[in-house]
C-alpha cells in the first residue's frame, strides 16, 4: 500500500506540471456509483490522490442514466442508494437537454472532458469510470488522469503515452526559457492608411516552434579589452595651490613647548642674602671684631 501511494503521489505531481491544481475535479460515471454502494467513496478518493481537497462531480446525463434504471417494476435498492449518493455531489451542467435527442453517457462524458474535440482536457478533470471503452478513448485526450475500482480498491492508471509526450515538451520549453530569452511578440500597429499589420510578417524569421532561427539571432559583439589602468576611485587627485593654502589655514597652530635646559648646562648659584637687623646685626659685628683683634695683634708683635 505504501509503495502504491508513493507512485500515485509522483504521478499526480507529473500531472500538476500540466496544469492540474487542488482541489482535484473528479468527473464520476454512474457505473462507479453502482459498484461502490457499500464503500466510502470519498475516503477512497482522498487516499488514492493523497489529499483531502477533492471535488466529486457528476453530469446531468449520468444522473439521468441512473433514474432510467430505477423503473418501478425493476426497482433495485442498489440503484436507489446510488441515486441518493449522486445527489450529494456537485452537478456538472453538460447542456444536454431532455427535449432534444438525449446523448448516451459515453458521449456526454467525452463532450464534457473534450468540449472542442481537439484532444485536450480543457478543464482538467480526473475521470472515474468503469467503462474500458471510455477509458481507452480518453487516453488520447491530453492530459487526463483515469481512475477505476477493482475489488474495492481504487486504482489510478499510469500516464498515457500522449500525456507523457506533452509533459516532456512542457519541461523542454521551460528549460529553454531559462537559457534563451525569447523575443516578446510585437503588438499590431496601425499603418498610415489605417490598415493593421498581420502577425505573419513578424513570424517569417521564426522556426516552427515559434523561436527565432539561429541565423536571424543578433550576434553578440566581443568586448575589446586593453591595458588596465589604476582604479580611478583609489587614485587621489593632485591638490591645487589654492586648496593647499586653504588646508594650511584650516590646520590649528601648535603652541610652543616650554624650553627645557640641556643636561650640560649648570644651574645658576643661589645668592645668599645677608640679614640686616638692629640688635642682632650689631652683636654679630662686635663678636667678629673681638675675634679678629688678637690675631691682628699677634701679627703686629711679630
């Protein structure tokens, strides 16, 4: 079960590259409702697609086919239960009225899935049917996931060959868009005469897939590279004389530092000042004269 779930997840991611989005629109045929009366159909859809965002839908012709089987003499409780379940689903108006010639269920499903007959699932329906002929016919409609019930197990068919080719083309175009920038389409311009130019003139130089040919693509010019000079942002411009003067004027002048004496110079001697006083000075002078007197006398005596 886990391996199958991984395969179905991978398969639905591949379909999402082709335009499928959640909630998935499930277009259910009447034969599926008759075969799954005793099963929880909504739960089966959610487990198979690995999401709870599913939108079951049924066409008016499919409900008409169920009512046609519920004729009074041949009433079947299974058909009644299928009709009651079909009423809970969203009604898909196919436009096939009762007054006109009624279409079969197969024709109705084909017209809803591929309304223009171009082999394209325009509205991105996931078709759920037990009809093998209808499934075989819808494999050529791109892209169409197909589901059916086998032994009370919901099965999602692998991608058909036509859908796989469409997915490869889509991936290739996205890859080329990332490498080559495609020219935008020119808008139609009015002529002087008032006539509009057709888009055929602009498409003459294009290939079948719409891309310009290699011959018509403009060739890139090679850059001529010379000697590399210094970085202009890193090179300072020479200042003019006026700029130098202004810069010199703006600079603050430094104050003269105090002069310091050389280590060889000697400090000037400190002068001693003599004290000049009254009594103290007189006493000192008298003592000095008394001491010097005998010395002088001795010299004279000799």
